[in-house]
């Protein structure tokens, strides 16, 4: 890979099926060292908005004596923020909500609608990331919500002016008709291209890998090349990512090369209110600087905090009690190869 090259934006899922493309994103276009006799693997855990990236840079410099610039940073966000259709859809949806809200700040429900674009994008196997359908549904929800609020206000005004109930019924009826017309237009449009899509899918001999699977392939690539690695992620309340993803890849690498990683499991922590404030600032910063938003649903902050802590605790128990060694006698990694470090931020 060329040094310090500019990583282009991603227009279709087809463009990043080559593992070299994913590796270029995770290496930030740099030629990373592959000859470290004692490479470091950091499993970086923390809620969105907690400040993982800034913390890992300081941590590596102060405690590992290695530069972050020499690390291969595996993160799903580093892929998704380069996806041009994702940026366009979130920008359009944000501007629509912003227009409806007027001078009012975006609500938690607004951010929830914006965040709903994220998961379909990273799990889709369609070339356009399935965003066209998701955009239509999201915009319809916003329009429906706005029309309902508008109607509620109209009803209150009608009641204060003692307007006849017939006017309210007609208004509701017209809104229902309008909503049905919008849905009918969307369904008609989908049906008109349904056969074409099926034909294209039949012609595709090998299914496209989604962003999540591409990340796993990129992680495996980094380990095979003996890079120093930061795997930036969240946990779902279990030790699955460490036990069923990271360790098998590291074990296979160690058996092949007779070289083991030093593994650091780093949990970056902050309280709910601190993360909430940081998320709101980050949302505004992304819009002002980049013109799009990778929104996080504020209602999920506490869930992220609890599940990351639980997953961290279970992972630590599994490793430090040497369950990995007692259960699998042929394993090369033992608890002495791990450090578990919580960092308040």
C-alpha cells in the first residue's frame, strides 16, 4: 500500500469487496511496520461518543511506548463514514428534520430516526447498501410525524375557536388519503424495478460481503501481516467478540508464525450525562464540518454503558481464571498474555 495516500469515498458495496481496499482504510493508507517481534493487539471497548480514539492515542504513547500512527485501526465507523450514499441519505434526512423543527433543537426521537440508517447500511449485501428503501421509509416517518403534530395543533386551535367537528374529520381524512398516496407511489416504484433487481441478483455469482463481514476480513488481514492493531468496538453484554472472533484469529496466527501478540483489553468509561453531552457536540460538529451526520440514538446510551461493562467483566473472568487454558490444552495464549485495563474518561 502506498504511503499517506488519500482514501477515496465509497459509492457502492462492490468497490470494497477487495480486501486491499479495506486494509487501506484501516491502515489510513500508510505502510505499517510488519517486523515487530512483540506486536500489540488492543481490544478497544467503549460506548459511542465516550472518546475512545483520543484515549487510545494517549494510552499507546504513555503506557505502551508505541505511536498510534503505526497501528492498524479496525473500526466499522471508519468504513461507514466513507460511504457516499450513507452520507447523502443522512444529510438529506437531517435537513428534512431540521426544516420541520424550525428553530427548535432536534429531539431524541429525531436522532433515533437518523441513527436507524446505520444498521441497515453495515448489514446490507446490496450494491447500494439498501439505502434507497431505507431513505423512503425514514422520510415518510418524518413526514407522518410532522403531519400528526401539525394536525394536533390544528385540532387545538379549532377547539378554541369552536370550529365544527366536520372540519377536523375532513382534515384527518385528507391526511390519511395523502399518506396512502405516498405509500402507493413508493410501492409502485418498487414493483416496477423488482424484476430488474431479481435478474441482477441471479447474474451475481458470488454474494457481496456486507460491511460487518468486510471488517472481519480486514481484521484477519491485519493479524496475518503482523501489524500492531487497535480493534475499536462495542460489546453486546457477552465475551463473544474476544472468545469467538479475536482469539481464534490470534491463535491461528501464533501457530503459523510462532509469534504471539501482547493483548490489551481497554475499557473506556464515562457516565451517562458526560457521554450524552459529547454525542450532542459530535453530532453538531459532523454536520458543520462534514455536511452529514452519523447519529447515535441518545436513548441507548445507558444500554451501551451496561453491556460494555458486562462484556468486559465476562471477558476478563474467562481469561484471568485461565478457562481458556483449562478448556483447551492446545491453546498458545494464557492469561499472562492479557492486560485488562479500565480507563475513566
